[in-house]
C-alpha cells in the first residue's frame, strides 16, 4: 500500500491556474499501469479527469481537454495536474490514484 498526498489546491478566480501535485511514499508513477487524477463534488460520483498510462499516453475528460495537463517526474515519485483557464464548474475535491491507493484529496475552489 503506497501512501499518496495531494497538494496545491486552493481558491482561485475564474480564468486562473493551479498546479496540483501528488507525492508518493515510494516510486510508483513510473510503473506499467494507468494512473490519474479524479475529482468529486457533493451529490455526484467521483469522475476521472486525467489519466496517464503505458508509454506516457494521456487521456482527458472532455470537460477539461485543452485546459488541463497531466504529467509525472522521471523518478516516479510525483504526479502533477496543471490546470489552466479554470472555471467555476471545476470546483471539486481532487484526488490522485494509482492501483488501489488514493490520496485524501485537495480542495480546488474556483470563484470570484
């Protein structure tokens, strides 16, 4: 069981940017498996917003494509989510995931 900790959330105005980080207790993000960022708002199911997998292939939810970018460092210790042109509907708790491990989440609030 790898421990994951998200950071970088906060309050940002519409159109602004945030960079989320997910740091693992051991190198994990360089394995041959899918991994990614999810988000959840009250009353809705947790949804995958960005994933990165074998060979570095990436996949994005239609709602964030062109605005968000998922990446990871070469050592596999940290996974990132760069979020640009943020919208109020991006407000959610963001979670990182790999295999069966989840972080506790970091809150992103997009509001004026």
